[in-house]
C-alpha cells in the first residue's frame, strides 16, 4: 500500500507543480523568464510528469489567456456557469484545446502576441496515442504489482487523466465555491485558504485580480506553496521573476 500511496501523491504533486509552474505561470502569463536550456528542462518535465494526460504548452497558454479575457462569459472556454456538470465543461474545453493543438482553430492575435513556448518534436511525441498508452500501461503495471486490494485500481483513471482532472477541479470549484477578496466582475472564488493540494491554483479570485502576480496568496492565512519554490529558483538564477504589474 505504501508504494501505491507514494506513487499516487508523487504523480499528483509533480504533475500539478509543472502544470502551475510551467503551463500556467510561464506559458500562459510569462511571470518569469529563463534560458532556453532550462525552458527545455521544464518543458520535458511537464511532459514526463503529466504523462498520459500531457497538455501542449502553446495550446494551453492560448486557452488560458482566453479564459482571463472572457472570464465567466459565453466566450470563456471553461466557465462552469454555462454547463450542467463538470463533465460537459471538460468535453467543451477539450474540443477548444484540440482546435489550438491542430491549429484548425486560429486564436485571436491578442492571445499570441506574448511569447508561447514551443517544442514541436516533443509535442508530436508526447501527444501521440502510443506514447500516452505506454504511460497508461506503466501506471497500470505499478498497481498490478503493488496494489494490496482491487479497490486501489479505482485510482487509475485519475492517473490516466491527471492534468484534465486537476484543471477541472480548479476551473469548476474556483468559479463556484468559496470566498472573494476582490470584486473582479466575474464569479472567481478562493475555494480554500490553504491551497496545499492544488498548490495555489484554487486562489482564483486573487489570481483574476492580479493575473501577473506569481504569488496567488494575498492574505496572511493563504498559502501558495508554488511561490516559495519560484523564489528559490529565482535566487539560484535558474529563473528571473519579472516585476509584478499589478492590475488596477
């Protein structure tokens, strides 16, 4: 059981870290700069830890920029206020995302003016169905060898869809449940003051107020555990945090 729990939480937190650190705070918002070598390291780690649910950074970045521009309106790619349930929201989000991946859907110029990281060879490999299936088989084998009871196999779908599951929790809960520090003209909420299990991502109300701030926590009792890691990487000169441009 220990092996399964360690594997599950390691996959959850490493996948989530590179989701929030690279896909969200870098690809979408450019909260920091880094050298091309380190960008490739972070890019590779995002693919590796997301595995079977890998999200291509350039497509994610465009979609997330749309989310901020059109937050909780009909043009928002994943506002929970236009869907009956989270599954319907996930299906529509995937449809929009796939349009950007295949480039059949050309985004408005305002969403591509700012830098979007791109590594086409890795994206072709990581997004291939065979690559995703290899990851899925690997996850399954770990459970075959180490799960003490068949009930643990119920965790496998979360491994298979780790990135979308985490994104669905953030986008559904972060715009429906919790409290607000700011009036942003949308339905964004801070779902919990702790934010540990989503590494700061559930401070949606704070983030929509100050979308360029790398620290999603704004009150003394709020904890964004990704931000201290970013400060450490900044101190090590691996990344350079940009001066925060606070939204008026």
